[in-house]
């Protein structure tokens, strides 16, 4: 149902535009600040238009080691990407397999397994951070990609979502596949995965962002700058006891840190739509 | 092509419910056997057991000479057409049809040749690249058939394949299934709850009730000599009329006072079965059943009349020629054909024959 009322149109548009300005202004200021030199940012007024540096600050943080970090933004972005991809891919893989087992196989204590997985929803990283740290430290995985990824890789949410989706798959489809000679792996690969393309795309976006934005865990286990993620580095750059905060570098890094999530969303959104158009339950 | 032999096939579910009570049956090579019955009679369970989708609790199942109880569906060399078709939504028509061949490791060229051959046979050659979603109900049904045919199985299993189609398409597809099955000469088991489908398709017909075979025979045998009131009421449309009557030798007395000549020699209370099409209107006479028309259903070719007969709770259904004009409230005199009366035991519902009753009386 749609209403056509000119007054309502104007009000809602005004409201929306205002919201966009409110949300976009800080981003704009970051973009602007990233094009200035450090000294021009300390003149007392925050600039609202581009400065003299252009893309210079971006290129500088990407190629030269950033002060107080000992590594450049390229490395930071790479670390973040590896961590986010590892978490997203790992979570989806594990969730698909776990949900597949729970829905399509009959084994003893099947429901117990399901509930055990489900209960872990109540235990995010923050709650179990001390024991997890101990385990990871004992396994010698501090300052490593596996240490960054593995503790975050199991996801009850994703398992649950896949389970719900699998339950909607008509049982005749499985039976038809069995009659057609597809074993469990073939059924998963040829029928179930193509059907859950949309779910996989959606979850990938969510899980990639979740991995990218991780703060507490990487902060805890990465002490070497070689494994530092970009989100952590921002905080490090800001904590300066004696020097001025290098705002031009910070904003440039921030903007760079924002890019991959945006790229993922934009790219995967096309898959969403394609998946929605192509498949039919 | 194979014979199918069921030897005391029994199904008990874990909760103790017995779905099938030991079925013995041989289905001949190239035969189309239809299993018909109300929902919950075990007909789908039977089919799924033949397919290997459901475990066999007791008894043996042979396809050809081989006992297949323990075999997976694919190893039994059967093909199944499902009620909702169960097409793979993300695969094209060709993909759906060749999936079984692909799993069997048949090379691509041969797969394509077989799919195209089958597509021509069932008129799908222009639709091979489409997705199931882009097809009409009838076309999907055809793809499901094609998927079964392309594998050249020993046995076809049909699980109510036409019940999702509209009436006109159902008639058309019914003919087509019959023609294809005869042409390919593949043994087939067809499950349905629609007695018209059952009558028209079957070489032989099984009426099932509560996990047992109520009667097995050709469609006309079941129509002409139903073994029980259950079969009599299930086969034929509209259903047979059942009247309470009292028999004394070859004379049947109805509660309304009319007397009919019985085809069998029995004594005592009986259930009399008369098909709607075997009641003939006659001139007024004491032998005839006097009825009053309550409701008229003109169908074009036929006219059905629902009429009340004194002493009977259920209205009597009578089928007239379509040219006959009837009005509600009309009085009619009907004479049933003696040869076409069916006499059943009123308690157990089984058919009474002269030989059987002459020994008891």
C-alpha cells in the first residue's frame, strides 16, 4: 500500500536528507582531513574542503611504515583481510557442514548436538576470552593468523540459519537425488549448496564484517606489528603521550580501513540479487 | 524390464504402527499395476519400500531374480516420479534429466544424446535450457517423466504424479503416461487415490485398505465383481448404492416393501449393492423401487439424480441418460438389473456368492 501525499513526501525527504548529512558529515571530514598536512589540521578550525596533499597521505601510509607502528597500512590491510576472510569462509564452511549433519543425518544424540551448538550462542568471545587466550597461548598461536582466526571460526548463528534453510528444502528433493544415485557428498555439492547460494552470500557479508571489525581479540593476542590488524592500528596511532596526533595519517588509514567492507558489500549485493532471481524453493 | 515379486512384505514403524501387513504379490514384466486406496491405507509406504526410500521390516522384495531388500534406491535400478515432481530448481531441464546419468559416470556425449532422444519422445526438445520455475505444471510433470525415462530403469514408480495438475491436463497426461509405458514396455507401479485414474491406467489394479490388499484384479473385474463393500464403494463413480435388505433364497425384500430377485441364494440380513448406472426407470409396478427425486445434477452426457427411498437413510444415486429431463420432487419407479445386483455380508462387507452361502444355509 502506498500513499500519495505531497506534504508527506516533502517531510520524509527532508528528514532523510538531514539524516544523510548527519551520518555523512564525519565521513566527509575524514576524507577532507586526509588530504591536508598535519600542520594545516592544527590551525584551530576543522577544514571542510580538500587540502594540498591530494592522495599523497594515502600513498604514504600504504608504502611507508606508519609512525609508532613500525609497519605500513598495506600490511595492516592484508592482515585484516586474511583474518576477515578466514573467519567468514571458516564460519560458513563449518556452519554448512554442521547444519547438514544435524538436518539430514540420523545419529544418536543428534538433538543434543544441536542444542549444544545452539547454547554456544550465549558464549561470545568476550565471555570466554580468558580461557580462550590461555588455550591459544599454550598452543603457541599468539601472533599468528591461525590464532587470530580459529577461536572465532565456529558460529552457532550461521549453523542455526543454515539449519532453518535446510529444513525448508522439500524431502522429496533428497529422495529424488537418492534415486538418481547421489550420495551424501554429491547431494550437498550438487543440490544443497547451489540452493543455499543466497544464504551463503548474505552470511559471507555479515561474517566478513564481523571478522573485519574484531577489536578485542586481535588486541589481546597480537603484540607484533606484523600481525596487527588495521582496526587495532587506529587505536595505537591515537594513543600518543608526547606527540601531536597525526590526524592526516589516522584519517587516511581509517578511510582505507573502510574500503574493503564497502567493496565486499557492493560486490556481494549483486550475488544476492542474482541468487534471489535464479533460485526457487 | 523385470518382474517384481513381493514376498510377505511388511512394514512396522518404530512407534508400533503396522503400515503394511505382509503383502504377497507378483507384478509381471511390462505390466502397469495401479495401487489405489484412501489416504493412510499404506499405498505410498508400499511404493517407497519398492523404491528403497523406506526400510522393509519383514519379507523380501525381488526385482527380477535379485533380492533387493538391502539395496540403496540407485542400486535397485528404479526410477520414481514424485507427486510434487521434486525437480532440482537450480538445474535446467537437461540438467535435471541427465543428473542420474552423470552420477553413473556416463560420458557427456552419450548423456546429451540420451537426453535429446528422451526430450523428443515426450515433446520437451525446445525446453531443454529452461529452469523448472519457467515451466508450466504440465511441462514440469513431463520433465519429471523424462528424468525417469532417460535412465532406462527396470521399474517405474509413480507416486500420485498427476494430482497437482488441473483436471484437463490430468486427462491428457494420463493418456500420455499410458502410451509411454506401453511403448517402452517397462514394468510400472502407479499409486493414486483417484479411482478414474486407476481404472483407466491399470493393467491390474489393487485396492488397498488399512495396509492390506482388499482386492487385486483387472479394472473390469473389480468393477463387476467387487470383493467387498469397500472395493465396491471405491471403484466406480458415483459410488455404488448400498441398501439394507432381507434375503430369503432368491427373493430380496427391501424395507420399503419392494421385492427383487437375488442373483445368489442366501438367507438373512444382507447389504445390497446397486450401481447408479444399473437402475433403470420403468412404468409403475409393485416390483419397482419407488423413489422421490431430491436433487438433480445435470452433467451433460449423464444426469445424476439423488433420490430418497423409503426405509433407507442415504439417498439413492441414479444415473440417467443426459437427454432425460428430471425435476426435483418427481416420483420415479426404478428396476434394477438382476444380474448386476451385488450382495454383501452386512457385518464384514465381503461379497456373498451362491456357493459360499449354500453351504451355510
